[in-house]
C-alpha cells in the first residue's frame, strides 16, 4: 500500500527522503509528495501525480533543502489520484503537514465537525482530517496534539507529522498499520517498511499500536496511550547489503526467482546447523514456546493470496505426516463467520510482511476466542510476529517484487518443517522417516538450480504463447494449489486472464472454455494421480486446447501429448510443489516481459496490503 519515509538529520534530508520513497515504490502508488521545513524555517510542500520521477523532476526544477521532512507514495482509497489528493496534507494554517497510511473510517463525521469549526479542506481524502485535528489540538506540544487527535480517529493509520514551529522534530503514531524507526549515527528515520531504511541504517525499533514516537535531538522516544514512556529494544536487521538491490538483473522479480536455491539452502543450514539429520530438530532456529503443541487437536491456516496457496499445500503435508485435521481459510472471510475455535486449536497466520490487515484481524479474533497461534512470516519484529505466541521466520530477505516468489517457496519450506516437527512430537512418523524427509529437503536446492538452468527453454515457450488472451492452469493433489499460484502470477504481472483449477474438476465447468485459442497449463509430474493427469491432458487435446505441461525431464509420455514442456528436476511428489512453481513463475515473468509490462510494479497492486 502507501509508503511513508521521514528523516531528521544534521544534513539535508531531501535526498534521503527521495531515495527512501524510491525504495518504497514496490508497495504500489499513484502519486507522491514531500514536505520539509526548509532553510527559511517555512514548510515547503511538493506533490505530483504519477511516477516518482515526476516528483524528482519537480524538485530538481525547484530545489528544496531542510533538516526535517516527510515523504509519501499514495495508493488511492478516498479520492481519485490527483495532485490535490496526494500527500502530504496540511492544516488550515499551513504550518504543519501529515502523511498517512491506512483508512480513517469516521472521516466524514470528522470532516463535517471540522468544517463547522472553520477548517478549510482542500482534498477529498480521509487523511486530511488528521492534519486539521492535530492543528486544532495543538497548544505547544506536537506529541500531545497528535495523541489528542488519535482519540478521535477510528480505523487504521500510520501517521507522521512535521511542523515548521518545531524545525528539528518529527512525531508519529500507529494503529494497525506498520511503522518502523531507523537509528542512524547522525540522523533518525521513520518508514512504513524496512527495505527503505537499509541504505541508511540496520538498527530499527518497531512502533506498536496506540504508541506515539518523538524523533528529536538524535533520540527516538516512545510513549504509550497515556503518555507513559515505553522502553523498546533496538533490533539489528542482518539482510545483506545487496538484498534490496537489483544488481545485474532487469527486474527484482527475476532476481528473487533466481535467489530461491540459495535462500532455501541458507534456511536449511540455519535450522539444522552441523547436526546429524536424525538428531536435528527441524525448527530449532524458530520461536516455539513450551507447551504450544500440547493437547493439540487441529490447525487452521489463515492467509491471503499467494500465502493462502502455501497454506493449501501445507494441508496435504500436515494431515499426512502429523495426522491432524487442517483447515485453510482466507483471512478476509475468516472472522466474518460464526467460528468454531478453542484452545485445542492452533491458528497459523501466513504473511510475507507480517502486516497484512485481513490476516492480522483474523489472528486477533482467533486469539480472542482462545486459540493458540503460530505465525509464519518473513519480517522479524513485524506485528504478526509480536502478536503470535510462536513464530516460524521464513528468512527470505526483502522481497521487492510485488508478485511474490521467494517468499512463497520459503513459506512452503517452513510449513514442510512444521509438518515434520509435528510428526516427530506426536510420534506419527518414525525417526527414520523424518530423517529421510530431512535428507530430501537438504537435496532440494540442487533440484531448484537444475530447474532454473532451463530458463531459456521456458522463455521460448512464454514468447510463443504470449498472445493468448486467457489461460487455464490445472493441477491435482498437492499440486492443485500450484495451479492456482501459477494462474495468479500470470494475472498479476501480465494482465492476462488466467484461472487455476483442480484438474479433477475440469469436467465440472472449465472444460467448456477449452478451444484452440486456450493454452492449458497442466502440472504433470509423477505422483499418485499421474495417470489421471495424463487423461486430463488427453481431454484438453481432444477439444483443441494447446497444452503446456510442467513435466520432469525426460518424461516422454507427457512430451508426446503436450504442445510445449516446462521441464523440472526429478524430485519426490511431496516436495514437487516447491520445484514445480519455479517454471510457472518464469512463465509469467517472460510473458509479462515480452508484453512490456511493468513487472515489479504491476498496475493496481501493492506489495503489502495493510488495509481491508
């Protein structure tokens, strides 16, 4: 969603803010702006619609310098994309400006009250009410004014305020929207996401709901809802220096696809370093509190989008290995039902960012009803990791491309390890079986590398089918969710309509779509339903469908039936989802590339969906 970046420094902050906003482009936006206290002590505001380059051009033409400022990339919710609706927003007096991520649900009521009180509104946004509320409450202390404004706000927000009357001060607050403080040697930062900070500092503090943070005099002070001082540990982010850089790659998405073997290998080394496989606890690097699994009767995995697909795969694994019933729920639907949740159930929220609004809301409702919780997420210190009893970190590093790739495969790895851990604790599989499963995981990076080595063949297939207007993706068993994921990837970045379906359900509707214009992507790797998948291919061919098959190298039966083959390395059926998704990621990437799409920043999408 929207991006926030702020800075207080002894040096000019404008270049830092613009660079921070550049790092946040992946979150999705339609306009951008900067406000700072300039060298004259006045509040300077520059906003532009469209790409960040438009803002950069404007600030080159009319340079602004200052030691305190805020910036924002907006993804429109209330009010169309326009310069007047772009952030930052100012109060009536023009002395202060705010940036805001989230949605203020009672903004209409507040706007009426503030207008009646003499405030002059300029925009159509919900965010502008915050600027007027802070201004109305101001009596000399900006933090007190922001806290007073918070008492009137309903909804979600991360807010940062700059005021020309306080030229060396930023104040900020959050409720259900992420906000991170960065601590540099000569400056302090605020951001909605960690990657924007990595160029400047690796030391961060996470702000929690209803807290106000004051950045002044080289110090970040955090206060609770009643104004009480809060102590917060500084966390060091150990992502590598090039983790948020494209390096020689044309797009972040391609870089992140190619990183997957290395990241899976590093994950496995972290989780069982230097121990014999038979004696290793697969999840020893994660936070699993004592008693979390005691008396467990069921699991519910809750997630959105790609993370939901990971949960669907995990259901196969956990039920097979741990013999536990598993439900997989869409977070956006979960809390709007009459839930059957109790303390013998673990709810497992899955999220790359750990800030996904729907998944957080579902987690909180499940915990309110007594469920235990175990988060699967990528970002250390994220809200989801703090609010869950246990955490499995995916250790994927920053994922900048909007279309998730390495976050998905590392989620699958964590969930596979969870299945093995539960099996070991419950005694549903023998130590020897678990040892073999760990050995297979240890060999997984080699299979990923072998599959990625065939990328050029996949590019040729992608370009051959790039003119199609629709795609159908089919999979069975543990690979049915991979068909869903393949279709989602293609939709996200190429804007081609694609539908994923369980292959066994093809005759219950989707078969009506098949003609000689429709590519049918079939996951046809060996497994218990292999023969049935071959029958699905035959049925597609009989109706003129052009079959693109994901098949193991050297599979002549599939090659004889398919119009094109996306080859993958030979791996067990249980681990095949982690391998089979790679050619589908590449297929989507190369089709989008051939069509000239904006791959890392596809239209209408945002990386971290922090509002419902």
